[in-house]
C-alpha cells in the first residue's frame, strides 16, 4: 500500500498527550530568504520530539524561534498556554544545549552548572545542594572543580546538560547536541540523554541531521526540508509510511526510480518492466510517479519467483555489511539495491530473479 | 488554524534597550571626537579666512603654489624610498624569526619592538648626534648633509621597521606544514618552494606592510620637523600653514591632501585583508623549521646587524643625553635632565603626558572593549551597529596631524558648545583615544570573536543578564587582550607628537611636544634627554605588563591549562 496517496496513518495516530508546545504557522525570513515556511506542530507534555533534515532545512531556525534567540517573523508559538512568540529568551522557560556546548571556559564545572542559580531564590546552601544533585544526576560528582578544557567531549556535553536543567525548565532544547562527539560516545550518550529525559519527564525538542539518532531516541520525528515540514510522525511511521518523496528518499535507505502509471489499473511501467502496484489505482493513466523501495524489501531468487511481476537482474556489486550483504542490481536501466543474508549472496556478474513486493512500493506522483 | 500570517511583534527587554543606549553613547563619543571635527576640516577647506564659501579657490591656490607642490612630491618619494628599504629588511628579519632556527629569537623580537616604544623624534635626534653639524661620524657623509631627505629616510627606516616586521612576522607565522611537505614530495627545489608556497602566503602581509610604512612616513611629523632642515614635506607644511602663517584654510587643504595617501593605503589594505581570508584553514598543521646552516647563518647575521643598528641608535640617543657638550666635552652628566632649565613646562610635561596616556588607556580601553562587545554580542545588528562599526574603522586612515588640525578647527569654533574643552587635558585624552581607536577596536573584536557565539544565548536561557555574562565570562577570558589594548594606547599616546602639537594649552604641554620645542630652541641634548625619558616610561610600562602577565595568567587564565 502507498503512504504517499492515503493520509499517513502513523502521524495521526501517534500518542498525543495534552499539547505543551504549540507552533502555529510560524515563518522566518532573513531578508528575502525564507528560512522557515508556515511550520505548524504540537509537542505533548513530557514528549521527546526531534527535528530532522539536511543542513539548511530550517530545523535550527525553528528551534531558535522557539527559544526566542531569532524570533519568528510571523505565526504564533504557545508554551504551556502562554503566547511566547515575541518574548525575549530571558522571559521564556527553557534550557538549551548547543552543539558547541558553549560552556564558560573560565568557570569550573560547578560554577558552570550554578550559572543560572542566582538571586534571592538561590541562597548559597540551596545552590550548592542543587549543583551536587545535578552532578550526581549526570554522573560527574568527582569532576566538580575541573575546568571544561580538562574534560572529555562527552563529559562537557553532560555539564552542558546539567547546566540547562539546573533551573528545572519546562522545555529542554537540544541543538545538534551529539554531533561534536565520536561515534561510540554518541551512541552511549544519546541513550543516556533519553533515559534522563524519561526520568525527569521534561518536554524535549532536539535538532539533528542524523536520522539514526532521531529515530533512536524520539517519540516523534519532524522531518523538514527547505524550510517546510514534510512529515510528523513516530519513527516507524516516517520510515514505513513516508508522506512525501523527500521523506522516502531521506529517511532510511531506498532505491529510487521514475515510473508511469500503466493503462491496466494497479500496474506501473518502469524502464521497460511492468510492476504490480495497487497503490496507483487512484491515479490517471500516464501519471509520472517517483517510486522508492527499501533494500530489505526487495526479494531475490525463489522468493522473487513466487511474486507477480518478477524480472531478471544482473548482480553488479556486493557490499559486505556484517549481518547482511547489500547487493547492487541492474535490470536494463533500472538500478536497485537488495539486502541479502551473507550465506545467500549471488556471485557478481550472475543473473538472479528479482521482485518488488507490491505492498512495499512507495509511490509519489511527480508535480509537473 | 488561521491562514493569516500576522507579523510577530518582538518585545525588546529593558536590558537590550539599555545596551542599545550604550552603543548610542559610543557613537556620540566617536561623532564628537572624529566625525564632526573631520567634517569641520572638510568645510574649512572650501572657505576663506572669513568663513565665506569659496569653492575650490583654496585648492587652486594650493596647486598654483610651487613650494606646496614640491612638498607633496617630497613626501611621496621619501615614503616610497623608505618603503623600498624597510620592507625587504623587515621581511628578512621576520623570516628569520619565524622560518629559521637561529638562537635568541626572543631577544631579537624584543629589540625589534624598541622603536615602537620611542617617539619618532628619538632616531632623528640620534642621527643628528652622529651625522649632524657636530656629528661624530660626519666625515662618512663626504660633505653631504644629514638635514634633509637622507636624514628623514634614515630615521624613518628605524621608526617604521618594527611596524613592518610585526605584520610580516604574523603573515609568515601562519604557515601550513602540509603545503611544504606536499611541495617537497613533488620534488620542488628550495627556490621554487619559496616562490610558490612561502611568498603567496606572505603576499598580503607584504602589501599590508608596504601600505603601513608608506602611510607612516607620509603622515609623520616629528622626524621631518627635527631632521628635515629646509626640505619641505606635507606634514611640516600643515604645521607651517597653521602655526606659522595662521592660515587655517590652507592648512585644511594640505590636511585633506595628506588624507589622500592615507585613505588610498587604507582601502588597499582593506582589499588585501579581504583577499587574505581562507589562506589558512583551521586544520592547518603548524610549520616547524629544521636547522639548516646555509639559511640560518646569513639570517642570524642579518638579525644581529639590524638589532645592533636599532640598539645602537637608541644607545646614541641615551649617550648624547648624558653628555655635557656634544661632541667636545664627553663627560657624563645629568644636567640635560634638569628640564626646568630648558623649557617652561620642565618635568611637568612628562607628568602631563603620563596623565594623558593613563587616562586615554583606561577610558579608551573601557570604551573600546565595551563597544566592541556591544557590536559583536551585546546588541549586535541594526543601522546603529553598522554606523559605529564603520566609524570605528576610520581613525586608521586619519593621520594624527589631520586629526589634531580637525580638533582645533572644531573645538575652537566660537559656536561650539564643547569649546570649553579646548586647551584642557580632556581634549588631549579624547584625541588620543580616537587617534588609536581602530587598532584597539580590532584587537578587542578579534578577542571577542574567538569566544563561543552562544555564551549570551546560554546566559539568556538561564535568565542571566548579558551584562553579568560580560563581567563574569567575557572580560576575564579577554583580560590579556584588554591589557594589550591598554598598553598599546598608553605607549602610543605617550609617544605621539603629530596629533597633539596643535592641541596643548599653556598648562597641558605633553613631553613629546616639549621635545620638539627644546630641539627648536637649539637644546638638542635636553630634547634627547626628554625623548629618552619618554622611552624609559614606555619601556617600564611594557616590562610591567610582561612581569604582571604571569600574575594575571595565574589569577584569570588557570582554565587554559589542561
């Protein structure tokens, strides 16, 4: 079935608790450049939402509009029932962790964490107690008097997190919090952030260009491209039922080819092949469509033979990826990738039978 | 959801408005101390002595006066000649400091800076001791006179050397070792590597250094005044027109002419600066020279030669100031330091200078650093920011003499409500701050730009006012740069002659002006003694900065250690 034609069910059905943050038709221009075009979304209390997209897609712009660092040009942002659209950052209620962490290099870990704990509400003893609490929370109790330069990247990132959480903000904003770290630390830390967020129940918005990161930790993912929101949904929904061609191509791996709706209902014609595809039933004959298929959905060998519309393809290249092998195929001008168990890999240059299961084809009419 | 896209009305918090107000204040100071005086100067060039608009009549008169034309030509060719001598010398010296393995680099670097700390008059006085009418080495000139172009160029070479060497040392120190390795692997010879890797990197440094030297020579007043004899140049012409002939309008015209090479140089330097961007990526591997005798020995010889000359000139000035009657009675004496005998201001001139320099350093640093922070972080953007940023870059193109002239024309105007400042210490302090504003501003802005751009945003998210972040984070981190700015201001205000020669009052004569006056009165030894005293003060301040550097480091920069 096609996600592109029906309303993506995953997005609508996602667990939607009482909205804590409402972004309504928010646009942002820098001069004549529209960085953000009428973005609307809601974030439930205690929810973890990621903004995902390539660089320049407007995800950081949207985050900074929510923080008030670069206020929106038009639209409305409501946090916890309060319209915050035009408020300066200092009048809002959020904590933020930047990509660079922006730790104050001349203050030690404790002083950094205590930076926002000032004024009458935070007498010395209460402040010290809170700092100790936070240090324990992020597991840095023994590093309290060190300076940021003396810490590892992961430790710095935890200090930044503790500092952002010190005032118990209602909203935690994370701007590419993990991209400055190496791969192993990233994986570990993202699970830690998620666990911490669950424990504290703080509503969290994270910006990232790493889809694995977004999929791994988020309740819902907001996929953005060129200043627009493409899709909002659970990680599974945006992977299985991408709402647009962009999402299908950007999230996860997929092979892409152009096709035309055939005269026979429910059939697709591509590069000389005729493929069954019930999702095209509602489309007019001759409609140009972009078609995507994920490598794990492509069937080879006997499995393929059992499906209608199977065809012969030549193996051009095999990539070993550990648990699976990714096989590159060519059938005429059609190029495909298929995931195969390492024990079943066909030889390079050999011909194999291939098929594209009709319910796994993702088709999107091209706007002409 | 409505389809209406209502524009957002952004609330500006009180704090932000106060910060904007601070920027407005900085603009006011710069308007008062730079834009309005220069505007007055411009107007006066088109007026006659009675204040009537006469169009280009003054300029026509200027071009029609052969002596003035000759002065312009003299300024140009002495500046060009100085540049041709200084830049290769400075390049060799800087190359030795950055790209060789000679011993004693620290000492050479310190000696190189010596002329910066002395008033430009000092080398001129020392040259007169050596080659003047009673000069010890006069025979070496074979009957030629040092008073004139020879003396001017020789003294300018000494005075301009450190400025060129500093720029070139910076340009040469930013070398990427990987480029050299790549060239070597591709079997390029030494000469080819020098021509294809070293020179291109230093190219804009060379442009900058040439521009700076040329401008310094054209606009310097002290050296031609002391050693120029009857040789007219633009800078002494302005002085003659204003102080000698009281012809302010012609003075303004000459001032504008003097502004031309400076503005041209300024634009050329801006252009070179723009071209330079991206020559060194953040991932560059620093170049570390390996010892090689064939290169190191000649460079060491060059450094020794230059350093000897620099120390020698200063040494001669000091010696001359301590001698009873040069060159006939060389018994040492401190009589020349009894300034009250030679000049009405006496020792008080030195204290006046120290007070002006201190005030300009303290107020100037506070003004410049705060303004730079407001521009970069506190209250960035907007037309106001653009205006302040633009004006902050101007003083670099305005020679001290022109600024000084603009000041008298502006503050002396009967209708000016700020006229009361004329002849006070305050006007000298304001002049000093504005005169050296650009370099101080660039130093401050560079230091601030190295800080994480999100510091203020983090502060705001934690509800900490930007001013608190400024005080707790920005200032402590930038303290070394702030000290640099203050010492730079102090040293330059202490040694400058050109900007203050028109501005002092009977009770506010600075030491550098006293040097000129004593030299004019034929008291060369006393003039040298005063110049040496100024050098002693600036050297002490510089040494104090170096000595306190360790303490400041320990107190505020502990976090830099890993």
